[in-house]
C-alpha cells in the first residue's frame, strides 16, 4: 500500500479503456435517489404541524454511507481493471567534473559604472549565476588588484563559495592591476588537480602595471599544468563614468577605458582558451553562457526501467469497503421483515 501511494505520480495504465465504466457512476447515483424517493411511505394526516420540529437522525443520514461505500468500491475496482503500473527506474551515474577558478580584478577602476550598478557588482552577479548552474564542478575564487590572494579555495560547497563571492569588494587589497600575480595564484590552486579539465576564468578591466609575476610567464605555467585560460576584458568602448568623492559629495567624471586586449588574447591563445570582451551586463552574461557550453562535465548514465503492476492495493481497498457495507447493513441497519 505504501509503495502504491509513493509511486502514484509515476503511474500509467495498461488498459485505460476501462475508465469509461466510470460513466456508470452518475447513472447509479440518479437511480439511487429515484429509488430512495419511491421507497418513502406515505401517510395522510389532517395536519403536519407536529412533524415540522422533527429532523432526521444521524443514523438516518449515515444510512446513505452504505451507498457511498459501494460507489467508492466500484470506482476502485474499475481503476484496478485499468491495471495501473508504476515505472521502477534505476540510474547509474558517473560524473567527471571540471575544476574552475574565477580570478576577479577588484582594482579601483572596477567601480566604473558603464555596467550596472558597476563593473565589480555586475561581474559578481553573473558569476554567482554561473556557479549555481554547475553543481557537479569544483570551483574557487581568486581576487587581485595590486596583489592577489585566494578568497575561496577550490570546493564543491557552492553555497560557501557564493557567500564569499558576495563579500568581495574593491579596496580589500592594494590598488593596481597585477594580472600575472592573479593568474599565478589561480594556477597554483589548480596545479595538483586530477580533474579531466582545469580552467581559469580571468576578468579584468585594466592594463598590467604591478606584481612580481609576468603575465606571459603565468600563462606558460598554466599551459605546463594543462590549465585552459578564458580571459574577459570588462569595460565599454571609449570612456566610462567613474565616481569621484569630492567635498560636495560624489561626482562623476568620464575616464578612458584601457584594456590590454592584445595581452589577454595572447594569454588565452597560449593555453587553447579564448578571449572575450564584455561591454555591458548582457554581453557579460552571454560570455559566461558561452564558457558554460564549452566546458561541459562528462556524465555517463545507465538507466534501467521496469513496470510494476499496482492494482492489488486498489482491489484490497475495494474489498474492505464492500465488507464494511455488508457489516453495517446487517449489524447496524438491520431491518425486520
């Protein structure tokens, strides 16, 4: 009985044509009402006033339950004849995941508002969606500006990663753009990984101007350890509005967008990766979607299916209802000829 109700949402029926018999139930209800009215005795009296205060007893009302039990039993028998069947399924799933490190530039220029609300918040929002869509992969986060550090080691606990991602803000470390250091830190986190694919997604809006590791050297290290780099230049073309604190509050000034597209392209090409340029929020989402399609986890699924007849619980319940009707009829509602 328990298995029947647990699998009810997965039922199909071997002989559904038997459900047409359910059309008989409204006819039986109409016939019962007709017969009940005909069977009521009549008595001629001069006045009905003494009977107006009388109401039907509980026993009189409950007598109709016998017919309800019979209808329910008939409905269950029809359902049993339709042969409900549950689908037993077993899946053997093997997953070979991908290890991904997101290296995010958090320099002061990431506060420019050519993205909404600004570059860094837009990058965080899209990255969180990307993380949520890859439950089988291990992921981590490296942040960099004038120096770099690991905000979250590579992990399968995406909830922790997302929380640490949301805590990221500009000004956490020395300002500047140390592309080589950021990439080298990400590579260090992946170099001992046994995953079938190792990926760094590096987002920046500037030109390398600080750090102890040359970006080309960091890219060579990534290639040595079989790590693919996807570089993303974040910033509109031309100029972007940048907030500046003044004695009169925040004012905006237009600043030139300077991204070393050539360097980012070379870093990606060296590791068989790809360079993208994001000029607005929507473009950034499309870039992550493209990376998501290019880096798919390998999932092997072996599925077994078997149908199981589930009519027995219905037939058993119908039998209980019929026995209940018979017992009530001859023990509780017994009539004397």
